């Protein structure tokens, strides 16, 4: 039986989650899966994501390998995928979502950290929401893998960092978590906790094979969340949070746009059918824009 070549970034986080996908796919289809490590621009550059082109910097090299036929499919963290379509490539599966919440890693919960505590994050969304929760915080921009970021806390360079809970669980670092933020405190990034399997659009049999690990509720939820992001024409440099989940066969979606300094936010919710996920996201984004979301996002570009 054919061995499938899975393209993945080389970090511990990426290879761990890719191996989870490989194991699930092998179990359901009988195909062996081989991991092929790929270095992306986002792995090499030390600049903040917003400065080097946003989410696509983790994705483009993997997509190039797909189109060249050097790998059969690629696994991404879904929140790293640009919302626009990629020519010749299709999103073949979204496996069942892991925990989407953000986690504070440090010696104490957010409320117990000292005045002016130094909190590290590379996400404008987290920056804005942290400042909304604690205006006194000194939020410091950081890059690097999870271990690098956690080390800044143990070395005393930072008082705490905020990371995705799902990623910490995948690399077995939950001992570092002091607090998990519920979505009503800090809305996750659209697609956070979800994985994305991409392959070439012209490989119908492979698409069907990868579809065996697709989860309908996850796909509906992340479709709604990412549609909000797309309609707002926002990316990783915008303070936008969105989270959708299936409750009693209905899809419940909440999204927010927060001023960069945390002083104001627009937060709205909507519910609908799973099959109408894209329409639900479009409608909610339109309501956000109607309340001035575009002005709120634009304000972050002004000097602070």
C-alpha cells in the first residue's frame, strides 16, 4: 500500500501534531504515513509575524512542496492558514478540534501578578485582550517556539507568557499553566486548537482518503470563525477573536474586535445551523463592521 508523505514544519509542536494526524489516518485507512520536515520563512525569521507578512509565512513553503509533488499532503495549525483560497490546493480535512483556549504560563494567575507585570505574547489579539483585563500590564512582543517562550519566564526575563493550551498539551508542558482563559475572558484566534490537512485539488482519491479524519462540527465552527476574519479583511496583525461551537445541534458563534490598548471592544454573538456556518460568519462580521469594527482595527496602526 502507498506510503503517504506528510509535509510538516520541523518544530516539536508541529511534528507532534502531525504525528497525531498520521497515526489517525493510518488507523482509519491502513496507509503508512511518513513525515517530511519543511523549513518555512516563519521558522527562520526572528521578526514579528505582522512584520514579515502574517500567517502565510508558516504555510507557503509547505504549499510549494505540495504543488511540486514533493509531499502528498500537509498538516498546519489552522490558525496559521490565510483565509483566502490557494490556487490548486484544497482544505481536505479538519480533524476534531482540541481545546481552543489560551493559557497563562507563569507563577500565578493573571489577577495575582504584580502591578506592571511583564507578559510576553506575539499576538496583537492577546495583547489587546490582556490590556482590557489588566490595563497596568507591560505586554512584551516575543517570538520563538513554546519552550523558548516558557524559558523567558523561568529565567526571570518575563513574569508570564500566554500560549495556546492545545499546543502546550501536545508537547506535554501543562505543568507550566497557571490559568486557562475561558472564551468570555479571552476569545481565541479563529481556528485555534484545530488542525488543517491540505492537498492538491486535482488529487480526488487523496482528498477522499484524508476526508476520513474530517470532523463535521469542527469544520462548521472554524468555517464560521474564519469567515468573520475574512470579511473583516483582518489577519494575524488585527486584534480579532472568534469562537464557535456546536450546542444542541446549533452553531453558536461569538466574535470580538478590541482596541489595541484594550480600552474599547465590540463583541457580538449569533446562532444558526451547522450547514449555514459561512453565512453565520458573514452576517456577524457585517454587524461588527456596522458597529465600527473597521475603525477599531485601524486605530492600532497609530502610535501608542
